[in-house]
């Protein structure tokens, strides 16, 4: 194990961990090989969620003529966002607001030596470079999630311009508000003591609202509401679901930022909630339509995973079961509400699954996180359980509203810019031909080639 020298840095800790002060950061920090090994694995698992997990999941859901385009969008989005994160995204997210010297030192990691450490509580640390990459994986998959809402009718160039702008005007501000902690200046929502363990607000509510706004602004696909617009490959959807499900352990358990009991709790809760979501959706499918569907099982598992994300390291497993089941139940009915009642063509149900399940989880963590209900958050001094629950749920609700407003405004701005710069929306003839042909001159399956 190399003898890393601790560097004085602001203590930038995710919620749920002990907030280290500047004095603590200056003291000797312990670097544990197990922590580094686990965080390397967790980072790879989050990468697995995006490419190939989300790429396959989304690709199977679109029609055949848009399959390569969908996979291409996720793949290139991943590369674009990860580079933008290293260049400036991390610096802006995990620095004090308007502290230009701190921000400047982190741009492109120019002022961050390789042996710089990131405190993770109780005198422990991981390499800062590892934290940068782990958080970059979160940013990349959040941006990629939004793509599903405007699938099959947005040009590749326009999508990439939109994503780059949205990253800096939506993801970075919300992540800073929720996850930035320092001795001098916490993020706005962190200062309110919002609970968001692994991204219920930062990732899922953020992406869900952006997806809803994008689907509304970019308008409907031809045939929406009149023809089924069915997925071309459910087997691909299920393969992507499996990779997302497995990779989500890195997403949630990795947010403990170390190999410890908190990671084990999040690991357990991730599978409990997703299993509950899968089974609830399958049962509601059967009761409502007479048959249980593969797409329903995949959607339910995903809803459960989203629902537990903000609470994975805070609540007991029984609460994770409840949260996963409720997230799937509400997401099931949200799909019909968005598409039939509101008439919005959210092509791959980004808002109904990510937005609604993220909202359910972000509110319920305020109920189940306290020790009186099996969680690990102590009751505030001089407050009873009822007062504590009402207070925390209020904080969660207000924080969610702030995130939704920021996401909506950023989405409208980013889409406006992308459309001016690239003519984002396909013409009717181009949409009929499909994005594979229009954007890439390729096809997903060349069955006739010999």
C-alpha cells in the first residue's frame, strides 16, 4: 500500500456519513485497501449500469429502425459527460459556491496531485481521483436516463448539445445543493439536512422531470396514441434490466464510500426493494390486464431500484420492501396518467418510473429513516417521533420541489439552445425512415448479409 500523504481539502461527504471538518481533513487519514478495492468495483458496477445496462434496456424498448441510434446516444453520452465531468463538472459540484481558487484547482484535476485524499469519515479516506470517477459515473447515467424520454425523434447532434448544457445547468447545481459538504459552506439542501443517500433527488427526480419536460417540448412521435409503437426486442430489455439490477449494487452500496456495514445495509436494501417492485408490478399487471408481462417485470424491478435509492443506507430491510412495492405501484399508474390523461409522449417512461419512484422514495425516507422505525438516523433532541417525521418529510418535500424547478428550467433552456444550434426535431419523413438511417446510415441487424 503506498504511503499516501493527506492533503488539506474541504470535507466533501455524501449524506449519511460523518461530516469531517477542515481540521479533521488536515489530520492523518487512514487509507484502507479494502475501501479502495470496493470503490473500484462499485465504480465499475455503475459504469456497467450505463454501458451496457441502460443502453440495452433502452435499445430493446425502441422500434427496430431506431435501435442503433438509441444505443449510440447512450454510449456517446456516457463518453461526453464523463469527460465534461473531469474537465469542470466535479470542480463545480464539489467546491464551495463562488470559491474560484478551489474550483480552478480542480479543473481538469490540474491542481489535484495523484496522492490527494478524499475524507470519508472517522479518519478514513479514499483517493480523490477515485471519488471523481465514482461521481462521474453518477453524472453520466443521469444524463443518459433523460435520453429515453425523447427517443425516436431527436437528432444525434442535438441530443449531445442538449446533454452537455443540461449537465452544467441541472445536474451540477442539484448535486452541489444536495451532496456538497464543507467546513465553510454546505450546499443549500445539504444545509437543510435533506436525506438523499444515493441520488433519489440528484439522479432520478432530476432526470424524471427533465424527461417529462423534454417529451412535452419535443412533441409526440407520429402515430402516438393511434398505433402501439411497441418495443422491438423484449429479450434485449430483460438483458439490460439484469445488468442494471446487478450494477445498482455499486450505485447504492458504493455510496457508503467504503467497505463497511453501511455498504452491506445498502446492498441488502437494494435487492429487497427491487424484488418487491418486480413482484408488485407483475401482480398489478395480472389483476388489471389478465396477464403478467416481461416488460412489467422489468419496469417493476427498475421502479423498486429507483425507489430505494435515496434511502438505501438509512432504512431497515422491511422498510425497503414497503418502499420498493409502493414505488412500483405508483409508477404503474403514472404511465397511464402521463400518456393517456396528459397526452405527453414520454417514449420510454422516464418520468413515470424514475421521476415518480424517485419522488416516492425521497418522501418516504423522511418517514422510515429514524431509529424508532428501524432506521439509523437519530431523533433530533427534544423532538418526539411525530414531530421529527413531519419535520423531515417537510424538508424532503421542499427539497424535492427545489430540484424539480431547477431541472425543469434547465431542461427548457438546454432544449431551446440545442434546437437553435442543431434543428433538434426530425422531420416527418426522417422519423418515418428512422434514426438509424438518418443519423448513422446503419442498421442494427443485417440478416440478409452473407
